[in-house]
């Protein structure tokens, strides 16, 4: 299909647009309070969510939004701070401390409007008492390379933090706290999105210690000792600090997947949705999806309408090589392509809806039946590059990277497999 590439990119754009904060945030805004309104925002979509609030808020407004470098937008009344992701830096540490100070000392007549999106956990880099930013960074780097799912990573992060795992709501009490979230996690658990700064944390210090052991995270003695301290536990369900809090979901990965599926059906395609909560090792999911797609292709009769397999979720990558480039979407797509072995009936796309795959400059990539052949013609061995976690260079050499820049939203990954 000569137009397969443009079709897949169009559908990816439909998914991104469905989660635009300018569209999904305003319907959830409350009435202004009698007291102050303080906006605190964190995540890759934090600045665009803050601007959506400013545009639709009639009363007085103030606050701070911390987002990833390059994801900021101009706001008039809310200060926007850019910091590092996925490994925190000192700007995120300072911003998190300022968020805590901003909500401290408020009264019952005041409102804290918390805007949360994926990436907020790394961006709120304020360590718990007795720990340092260097401790947080060292643990975070190991977690990112371990292959641990996002829920497990955030269980550890919460218990090393001064602001996550309900600590922000604790600081804001007794003010009313309304959180509006854009989910980037399988299952849409508010306590996992940005490590749940305003919601109760059902995970425990024991859970965090078990994850550290399972994924062989090397902790300094003082960090390990912190996870043994009862007073380092996070606020739990039923704690009075949550009596005047509420959480409202503005957009979910499932909404994005359904928007893409609906558009594909409108264009005349048959659609199979695998859901929005797929997890697992990226390369293993890629192989599994390739087998599934080839089986469907074999079973289809001549003249059948094109079929689209759509899925969302968040896979993981266990780093094995050194110096490789690429995120989970290109790793998934390279494994998919190797398993498809140039099948002429199948094209695919895998992209992160935030516009950044891992720490690279691309959202992801597209795959056509000749993609890996073009990479081989450039002197690369795709199988060797997969083992080196170097999928970016394969798609760079084949001309199939998708570069959008920051999209200013984040509902996780979109994967599309088109069968002609």
C-alpha cells in the first residue's frame, strides 16, 4: 500500500489530538472557591494543562507547573518550570520544594487544583528527609534499566520522596484538593500516575523493598535503611488528609485507542483492538504481535478490506547493550520487523503520544516490508542492533523515524499494525 505510511501517521495524530489538554481538561474544572486558587502541575502535559485552566478560569489564579525540558508553553498567571526527565535534576528538586511550600498553610476555603500527567514522578525530584537528589538519581537510573514495570518503579520512587505518594495532599490539608489527571499508565490507577502526589498510597515500604530485591537494585546503606524506617511510610487510604480530595480523569490511553479505532472504521477498515493496557518486554511483545498479525493475514480471503490492529500501553526495555540508542517503541518495532521478515502484506507504526520515545528526538517509527532491507543496505545488521538496544539507528538509516517534537500531552504508546 503506497499510502500506508501517511495513513498510519494520520491515525497517530488522531490519537494525540484526542488527548489534547485544551479539549479534555476544561469540562472538569470546578467552580472557583471563596478563597485562593492555587494550581500545582507536574508532568509532560503540565504546562499545556495549566494553559487550558488559565484560558477557562474567570477568577484569581496562581501557581507553578513543572514539565520536561522542551515541553513548556507560555502561561500568564502560572509559572512554568522545565526540568529533567526521566532522571531528575536540581531544577525538578527545587520546583517540587516550591510546590510543597505553595500549598502549605492554606485554609478550608482555599482550593488546590492539581494537574497531573505522565512524567511527573521524575519531575518532582524532591527526596525524603535524610536522602539526596544524587540518591534519587542513582536509584532512578537503575530502575529505568531494570525492565521493571511503571507501577513497580513508582512504588520505590514514592517511598524515597518528600512529595509523592500522597505527600502533596498531606501538605495542602485542610484545603480542598481537586486533581485532574491525564493517564499514561496501564489500568489508569491514580496512585501510579506521577506516583500519586495527591492520592492515598496502598503500597508499602515492604513492597518497595521487595521490588528492590527482585530487580537487583543496588542501594547505598543509608537508602536501604530509609526503607526500613516506619516513619518513612506514605499516607494510606482512610487518612484524614484525603477527606477533602478528589480525582478526575481527563483522558486515558483507552480513550486514545478508541478514538483511533473509530477513525479507522470511519475510513473503511476492519479493526481489532488489543486494548490499552499492554505491558511486557518490548521485544517480546513485538514478536508476539508479529505472529498474531501473520496468522490473521494468512486467514484473510482475497478482496477483504484492510485490517488494522491497534493497541496501547507501556512496554519495558531491559538494557543489555552499551551505547545503544532508542526507546521502547523502536525496540518493539524492530523486533516486530525481524519476526515479520519482510512480509509484503504488513505495515506498522509504534510511537509514544508525548512525542519522545525514551530519551531520543523521535516519537517512534514506521515499518514497511522493505525497512530492514534498507537498513541492511546501509551496512547495519538489524538483529545485532536489537541485541545492542540500538533500534534508533536502524530506523534512522532506513528513513523511517517519526519526529514530531513534544506533543504536550501523554497517554502512553500507540501501536498500529496494518494488514492489506
